[in-house]
């Protein structure tokens, strides 16, 4: 496939990029299964798409397809009778049609606006008839279309997570700002704040941590339970700035949560302060939220 990329591949990518509606994928039998996967991959990577079964299309589902859509029809032979109504519908209403087939001169490909012709590779089975090589080639071609469209759209990890919010994949792609406690929940005290009052703030917020800030609200240091133990002698006579650990490890809101968790493990801490570009505390990420979300 890499050595025999269809001549219309680039044109098909540009056509799909310009689609104002949705990409409709269809096929029957094994081609239908592959088509369903292609539609799912396109939809999850930034190209709105769905699969329409050709038999259902002939019984009313043609109404799902509009003039702003683009159809991708799959048939190894290019002569699949069940696709007939779909082909006619696209021609009647001027709907763009991209055909995928092994036969360049087949009915499907003659009707198609853009032709993605599969290379002439034999099926892998002993009798040379079961859809094996052809379906693998079609799947690879569909993935290549999806990847090319992702690159052209500048599709990023955070975009991918939008369509994959569930399970471990969604958790791995979560960003810090999606799991952190917000700015209003962060315990903050000025550097000259008495420790007697700082302890009250820490207790009220319940995170076992306090952010010590300067007059501009920028983070100077952090007071943790460990700092309290290390400074237990004369603690109540000190200020927050005297007890705080200066220049603590911080993270930005757009860092991947998995990377932030790696920092927590490396530094042997249970929480990280989230700061903006001017080092103002805007959130607090705890290891508990990461574990609860499934970040590993």
C-alpha cells in the first residue's frame, strides 16, 4: 500500500477537509465491518463521520445523507449490488462520492468522483477468495486517511481526549486543569501571616498544605505537614514565610496529568501547586485525584 498509494489519495484528503457536513461510510459484509471501523476512527480524530448500512439506506436511511456530506463506499469488486441505491442517491443529488475498490473499471469506481484503487494483492486464504488481504488494505487506507486529516487539522492530544473521556486512555490524556482543585479551593496565606492563623487556614481547606504568596500574589513557597513537623519547636512564634519550603515544584495547568503524577512520584510528594505564567497559584493537584481518575 505504501508503494502503491492511490493517485486520488491527496485529492480525497483535501475533499474530506472541505466537507461541510459529515462523512458517510458504507459497505456490505466484511467491507461493511471495515467501513464501520473507518467511520469510528474518523469520528474520534476530528472528522465527523458515521456508518450507514446499505440495506438500511435502501429502506429510509438515505434520508440521513445530505448534499453537504461526502460518501465513502467500499466494495472490493466494485460491483456490490447492495450499494446501488447509495450510488444512485449520490449521483442524483450531487453528493461527493469517494470509492474504494480493487477494480478501477468497476461500476462503483466509474461512478465515483475520486477513486481510491487498492493494489492488486491476492487474498491470503488457501482458496484466494475470503476477504483477508483486501480488507487489511482497506483498513490501512482508511487509517491513512484519518491520520492525514489529523495532521492537516492540527489535531492534538487534548482534542483526542475530548472524544475519549472514558477509561484509561482518557485518563492518560487528561491535563492538570481537568483534575485539579480550582483557585478558590487553594489555601493561600501571605508571607508575614502568623503560623497560628496559617494552621487555621490549612485546617479549613483540608489539603494539609498552604501556599505562601508575596504582595503580588505570586507563589514564594509551600507549607506542608512535613514542614510543620520540622519546625515544631517555636512554631507558633513564626510566620508562614519563615516555615515555608521555598521554590517548590510547580506545574502549569496544561501539563499532562500523567507527567505531573510522575513528578509527584519522583519528588515523593502528594500534591503539586498549579501556577499560571506569572507564578500565581491557580489550582492544586493531588495524587488522590490522579489515582481516582485512573492516571497511572
